[in-house]
C-alpha cells in the first residue's frame, strides 16, 4: 500500500482532515529521459487550464504545508485551517469548480485534455462527496490518526534560522489544530459517525506513545542537532524555546487527547461495523465502491467476483502444498507456516536486511522489463514505532521533493508475525517494480498538470503493485515454493478483500466472520488478519482497488499479447501502462488499445 500522496490526499496527510482521504523489450536500450509521447503533448486548452488553475489554488489554500513546498513563502509556519467555516468555504469553492468543469464543452478538447478533465472531475467530485457524507468527522482510523500524521512537521528540513522559526510557529499552532480535530470527533459522536468501537481497541497506545519526556519527543528532535554555522547563542535560544513549547504546549495536547479518547470517544463509538449503518450509509458505501474501483460496479458484483477469484487461487495454493509433499489439510499447512521458526527472523535488523537484499534483487530485474526507469532512489526503513502495533505489514512512503528519496517501510513490530515467505511479494509491491517505480515515474511527467503529477488513483496504483507481485513469478523471483505460496497468499488476501469488505459493509457480515474467512484462506498471520480486517472496517471500499486494478492490467496485457503476437514487447507494454501516470481503469483501457493499434501500424 502506498502512503497518502495525492493533492487532495496529501492535504489530508498533512492536515489529517480525514484519515480515510489522507501505488520488456528483448533489446537493452537505455532508459529514456522522457518519452516521445510526453515530449509532444500539446498545451492544455485555455478554458480547461483556467479551471485546473482554480482547482489547484483551492488545493494549495487548504494545505499551507503543500503551498510552502511549492514555493509560497506566505504559507510558512502555518497549519491547515480545519474550522467549520474554512471547510465549508473550501467545499463551496470545489462545488463551483466542479460546475464549471461539467459545463465545459469537451467535444473540441484534445485526447490528453479529455483525460485531464475526467481525472480532475473525479478528484473534485470525490472531495465534494466526502464532504457531503461528513467524512471529515473521521480524522482517525483503526491504524492511526491526525495526532500521528501531524508529527511530520518535525521531519522536514532544518537548515536555516527561518526553518526553525517556521517550525516554532507550527508548534504554537498545534493547540488550535488539535482543538479543531477534536471538535469534529465530538460532532461525529453526536451524529453516530465514528469508527466502530471494536476497531479502536488499543488505539490509545498510538497516543500514549507520544507522551514521553521532552528529550525523547520527536517534536524536540530538531532542537538537538543544528547546522554547524549556528552560533552557540542561537542554539541556546532555540533549544530553550523549543523545550518550553514541547513541554508546556505539545505534550499536554497528547495527554488531553488521550483522556478524551479513553474516557469519552472510544466508550461511545458506534457498535455496528458496517458502513451501511452510518447515516446515508448504503449510498456512502456504493459511492466508495465506485470511487475505489473507478468502475461502475456494485458491491454485489464485487462480492461475486471475489468469490470466484478466491476459488481459483485456492486451487493453485493446493497444488503447491501437494508439490512440497506436506501431509495434512490446508488448515494444517497454514498452521505450519504461521508457527515454524524457519520462516521468521529474530531481530528487526535481520528482517530489514532481508528486505534490503530482496529489494536489490528486484532492482536488477528492472532493465529487462522496463524501458524507462525513474531517477529517484528509495531507502528501506522500519514502520515508526509509535504506529507499528496496529499498522499494516509494509507500505511505501513517497517524497514530493526531487532531492529526497522514497522509502519502503517494513513493519518490524511482532517479528513472529512477519513471515519471510511473504517478504518477496511485499517488496515487489511496495518498492520496485511496484509503488516506488510507478509513483516516481509519475512525478517525473513534467508535461502533466500538478494535480496529475502528484495524483494517486488507488485502482491504478494498488492494481499495479499487485500486478508486480505476479510479475516476479515471470521474472523467476519465487524459486522457493514457500515464497511462491506467500505470493499466492498475498493474491488471495486481495481477492478475499473483495469478499470481506463488501460482506461487512453491505451484506451483514460480522467482524469475526470476516476474520475467519481471511484466516482460513490465506497464510497471513492471525495478527495481520485482525489488523487488516479492522483497516477495512474503518476505511470502507479502499481494499477493493487492488484486485480490480490488477485484473484489469492482466486482461489488457493478455489482449496486447494476443493481438500483437511475436511483436509484443513487454518493456513497451509496461511503459505504455505507466506513460500517462495514475489513471482510471477506463482510461487505461483506451490507453492500451491505442498502444496496440500504434504497434500494429508500425509492422
């Protein structure tokens, strides 16, 4: 899974306004700096460009952090305004832009502009929909929340006195920020719009992790290391001011939030786990299904597709069990995988080193399957300890700056729940050729407007990540039958998501029913199964995007292979999938159809 990065999602990652808002040619040609198609893109039509500019300014106005990173000095030291008036104003602005976009005559637009218009409309429509469904009442999920996301303010650059003054201004703004978020949580309590209580078990630990002595607080870390040219007087003054702020303002915020969550919010959170139990819940969930699949599918159709995929993958898993000579049932084999020490490391460093080794092997496969590679490298790091207990097994965390790497996060919490037989599939998905490659290439498409360069469409990005797990099989990655079973268990995991997500949110499934279904069909550890089910409960629909996207990419590849025959070029195909960045499935289909016709024409 890719950590939130799109313009609207980035705003939420920085402001935590909503945790659910908040990714082969046989020759050896060198990677190109930019594709021919991209170099010849026509300028955007003036009428559309005006709408794009207006929408982008709305995005920047809602996120001072993002605006500052884009060069707006006036946004320095500010946090997002999440007051009722500010969010209402943003919503009205988005409604107005959406109306202009829908009224735009698209008949004379270029092919690329039609894509721009559709993706922008989808983005803005989603923001408007989420406001209508009061999603901003939910700045927390089962995994984490605004109190953790906002800590990113302490992780930026600290090279100048101005950097420190801006940071101090943000620390001073935190009380208002926490008050605004708590206001929305209270509104959610009053109207029954909360995460289900069962998903919040242990949530308080993600808050208490920040209630530490000043010297151990991440917020104080910038005041413990300074550029060498700072004078002693400057260091002393900044350290004293920083210590006072963290001790007297920041840490009490976390204690107060802890008290509110444990005494008021969690005890009164809703009991029913289904999104359909929320106000306008059935409509909300079907809306999420369409948004995350980018297709006009119903939850019932997704559920049936999931059951078919589970049946198909289960047969492949049974064949591997037979091939290794295991004596026992499918359930016995899963128990063996979950408990045998040979499949687990005994230290965090050992797990990280194993992930790094796999990642370097993945790097080596790229030239064979891709004509264009990104310039940005990636690193490997553990999931931050404060959020690790309830966090997913791994995730990609990107960077909007061209002088900072992306990171492949590996969860080193509960090592006996992090099996090595899953690590190859996880690495291919989160690092390369999965999220890092796709997202980095996307950001290098300088011909695209910013809302697309920094955009992330889940069905595309997560579908690509899952497809890359499969690509590893073709590349000879899974030489051990157990790691290939791990790949299948990851594919089964995504297929089971189609069943359990729709089951819980639209068909009356209980949480335990969903846990049992996933536990009996995958080799995921029971800890991972539980944390995943709770993620689906508190983030309705997002889990559907993976399998829907992957199936679409596989289908389009099969079509290209069939129609092009011996002229099919796997590197060219992958470049064609990625050449326009993150796009809805309908646009991807047209994109590959055009690729096929263009290749036919060059015979």
